[in-house]
């Protein structure tokens, strides 16, 4: 394990978060299932990382088998009202799965959100929040995390979501006021009042944006 990864894990633990490391994406689902009780209600934020690691499909399969109650925001055929209700139900879920736009070596999770449902659930509501992130998202400090979002996360996510924003064309944040803007809430999570509520799993690969 690289020194910067060890440093990040230690800092997260000092901030009263659980912090663990696995070598590859194939190790992710078995590890996080250790943190999810049988029969738990599980919700998740939008995340390329959760898709790339097979977590979303694995959780859905467990939901189909009746092992978990899955609040699937991506289920086909949802009406706008049904989607809105799922977002609300996520706040009372047992477990919320997500990634993070950046994780700093001094133990902060930095996230930028559009609707705000993802960062809201990370802050308060679900009993347990599980954050899965590749080591590519580790930044030296919050200043570097902000720059990472402006130059990597925001443009790539805007492109993925087919938004008509300046950053899609330029490849970096232009501090726009576009109606398609996806950056509205800027949140840094640091030392926690509730120990071990947030669990961070770092993966020794480049994953997500």
C-alpha cells in the first residue's frame, strides 16, 4: 500500500470514520456486505464507482432474493413523483451507498451535488453511510479536492449526464450559471459526532470520476 493511501486511512480514522482498503474492484462487494445487516433497507446515490465495482448489481440481486430492501432510484419506469419519494425514503434507510468526489489525505470527504439528496443523506438520516472510492480520488487537501472537482469530476459527470454546460466543451469548470449546471451544494465532511457511522472503503484502482 502506498504511503499516501495509509496516511489517508489513518486521517479518516482520526475523524471517527471506519476506513478500510482493498486491492481491487472485485474485493469491494464482499467487503461492504460485512457492513450491511441482513434485511436492511439500502439506498444509493448516483455513482459510476458503484457501477464499476459491481456493487449496484450485487445489491439489486440481493433485493430480488429478498435478502435486502433496495430503494432503487434507477429502477425502470419510475415516475417523477415516485423518484421524489425514493429520494425522501433514502433519508430513513438503514444503509446509504455512495462514492465521493474527493478524499483528502487529512481525512475530509469533499462532494459537490446538484439536487443535494446525495450529500444530505451523507450528512444525516441513514444509520450507516458506506463510501467506496478509488485511490485516484485521494487529494492532498481540500484546496486540491476543489480543483479536482472543477477539472475532473464536474466536467466528466456533466458529459455522462448529457448536460449542455460550458465544462462539457472546455473540459473544466467555467463557473457557469447554465440551467444544466450540476454543481449546487459544496460539502466537506470532517470529524464526525457519531463514530463509525461513515465507512470509507478505498480501492487500489482508478475508479469513477
